[in-house]
C-alpha cells in the first residue's frame, strides 16, 4: 500500500479529520498524524487524553473490498501490527489485551480504535484505523497513573513520532496484505501468541464474566463461563482489576 501521510500540528481528532478526507474521496493509505488532539476518541465513547507532542496520534484510511464488517478484524490486526512494530523497533515486550490494547508489564502503552462507515446499501465504504501510542509522557493524570506507561518510561529515552510511525506502517502493510489474501485466519496464530494469556476476565453483554480460551478464524474471541460451552464474542470489555470505572485510557 502506498501511504500518503499528512501531518498536522493539532486537530479535533485524527479520526474525524480522516473521515472528512474519506468522504471527499481520499484513497486507501491516506494517513493523518497530529501532535495534539483537542477531542481524541477512545473506544466505547471514552476520551483519549494526550499531552501535546508526547504521543503518536495517527489514523489510517482503509477501503477493503469483499466481505462486509471486517472492522473488528482490522482492529485486531492493528493491535498486532503495532505491538510487533514497537517490539521490533524499540525492543519493548508488547502484548495485546483483547480486543486491542497494547500493554507492556500490564500497563497500557497504546490503543486502537477502528471506525467503519457503510453506504445505505450496506456496502462498506471505509474503515478508519486510529492508533494512539504513549511516547514521551513521564506523568499521567491521576486516573491513569497506575495503569498507563510510555516508551520513555520504559526505555529511559525520548521517541519521536516519526521513529515509530514508519515501522508501524510497514508492519501494518505486511499484515494487511496477509489479511487481504487469507482473512483473519492468516493472522490468528500470531495474534494469539501475542495476546495476554491468561488475559483478564471478559465481561459478556449479559454481565457474566468469562475466560478467553482461543480466537477463531473470524477474529471472534472464544470464551467460557465456568465449565460451560464455548461462546464466541466479537466485542466486549476486559475487566481491569481494581480499576476505577471511568475515565479509561
Ligand atoms: C482505546 O480506547 O484504547 C483506543 C484509543 C485510540 C486513540 C487514537 S489516537 C489517534 C486516533 N484519533 C482518535 O481520536 N483516536 C485514535
């Protein structure tokens, strides 16, 4: 894929900026990166906090053809690519907490947000994959302090956004090519190897807590409640022990 990277000093959200460009016809591979977001978005309606110049804040426009609704798979793919790229380029042992948190030593280093848009006909128009990575923070707001980390805290040195963007885009491109050719099945093993195991319990939509035992070729998490049968889960929340309920990062 050819990437066309547009760098902004600040924006409301790189997701919103790229949605505007996508609606105006921007091609797959258009990338928006910003030093600061005034209204960064996390998953499930959470705010994504940043300190200007301290984070990688980037969104990538994808226009996959073929079967509908690949957004959950693309967000798993994004998490895998970011974790692999950070380990390869910086040497941090990055793991994935389902669905797509990037953790090192049980602290959140980054997150992925996939937002899909479909036409009235149901045809998928685009998926915007947002990636946030904490680079140079040495302090976090109170509610994140015990749960977040940054590359600087992990390595003791500063990291420029461009130094991590190139490996992330390269790795993403390779994994996206494999996904287009073979679906999530082509990534399943690599994803599962990198996932936190045992991960935290997963809260099902009906409120019960389940334990992840595998991921399938469609990218669904296979979980079990007690000794019960396997249940396929496409979205949900890991339970963070002792974590305050909001805001999340
Ligand atoms: C999460 O909740 O873990 C996902 C966070 C995703 C944050 C990134 S930062 C770049 C892009 N723009 C946004 O507004 N959000 C995503």
